[in-house]
């Protein structure tokens, strides 16, 4: 039994299923952008 049962007016969020390869690609690109930003900040 859930801690907080559903009540009238509650909203349920169902996230779409995302392929693991897509998530890995997004993670990799985000990490590269972060590293570039850090390097650019150090260079200034």
C-alpha cells in the first residue's frame, strides 16, 4: 500500500521510455559541454 494514496484531483506523471543509448549520448554531450565551460573559465 502506498504511503500517500491517490485522491481526486491528483496528477500522475508518466515519463516516456527512453532508450539507454540516447541517455548515454545525452550524458556524454553534457559532460563535454561542461568540461569546455570549465576550461574556458580557467583560461580567462
